C-alpha cells in the first residue's frame, strides 16, 4: 500500500481545514471498506487520510416520526438494521443496507462512505433517492444541502468541492400509506456487485387503490445512480394495478443507459431494469397498503 499521513479529526472544522489545505491529496475515511482497498490497489491516491470517526456529529443516528431519520456519515450499517423503529419506517432502505457486504463489512461500512464512493452500482443510493434523502455537507463556505440524486456526478466522482465532506444523510419522515423497496440482480451469491439495482417508493390514498406520488431509481444502468423521473411522474394519480406497473416498468427500462462489461451485457441490463422495476413496485405497493 502507498504511504500516507493519518490524522484523526476531532471536529468538523478541523476536517474541513485539513481538506482545504491538502486539496485532492487528502481523502476522508469514514468506513474505509472501499477506500482502503482502492488505495492498496493504486486506484486512488492520497498523501493524507483524515479519519472522521472521532467527530461526534458524524456518529449520530437519530429517528423520530416528526423529523425523520438522520444518519451520520460514520455510522456503521449494522446500527440501522438493529433499530426496530428504523426498520419499520424505512424498510426499502433496510433492503439495501442489508446487502452491503457480509457481517464483518456491516460492522465497518457506512452509508456515508457508500454514497461518497459514488459507484454506479452502489446498493444504498437508489434506495436513498426514492426516500428523498438529502446530503448534509460541510466545507470552507459553511454548510449546504444537496439531494442525493444530484450527489454523484460520474463513476467514482461526486459533487463535493475542495475542502468539503459529507457529514450526514437526512431522510424525511415517511407519509401515511407509504411503501418502498429495493432489489438487485447478481449472478451468484458470492458476487456482491449489482448487475442492476432498482428501488421504488409510493404513497397511496387511504383506500390503497390509487398512487398519489412515487419515485423510481436504478443502479448500474448509467454512469451514476439514476432517478427515473419520467417513470416516477407516471405513477401519480394512477390505479395501483398490474397495468400501471407494467407501463411504468417499461418507462424505467427506456430510461436505462447501460453498458456491456464483464458482469453483464447492455441488453441484459435493459431487461433487468424492467423486471426489477416491476417487482419493486409490486413490493412497495404491498408495503404501503400495510402502513397507516
């Protein structure tokens, strides 16, 4: 592994100052399950590694039905899965979190790191998008917010400016009769990178037969995780039935812009975008009908 300096930052101000001073040569360590491997393999470079885990704010995990969910950038994934209230309120997000590595990885990996790594195939990002999640970012100019769907800008690249880092992710409280789900396709259990991932969220009317609003997001079918805006817009005001699901799944399929690589062909990914969108919509609607 390449040589680098290591600093355990104890405040947001200190981390921002170090990032501003060292620029592109500095990297933030939240979980490290992606970054340390990339440094070892020479796919990323850093002369300074800034460990943000000692900062209290990035370790905070809180949820209330009134204010929603706040996930500090250094909160390990297993903490979310272990909270019954969070599992009940955000099952679609838990679908994705549960797929980020095995038991050991779950104890170290963070949603903040998964998002900042900006992989087009990241499991958590489509789920965060359909939950209307927002990034809380700190930098030399102060704090700013950015919708998760705008955070990733290219494979492995994000919207953070020099001196900035992700402090937390905020997810609004789910409305009544809300449901969400995430699924991915992998060719075998040993392969943990999604060939395609799909997430859906819907809000139903009180009777559970009409969709008031919804969102569809796809992973591994574009240079960044993709909010399928046309597909989401097509959900509003529609009956929650098989015909609607079929039509919206086709719209989502049309939005996919996949490539062929060692994990799958573009044609296969196009087909999977349709199949998985159909399935997550069915699951999201089923969940929405069981919530109050």
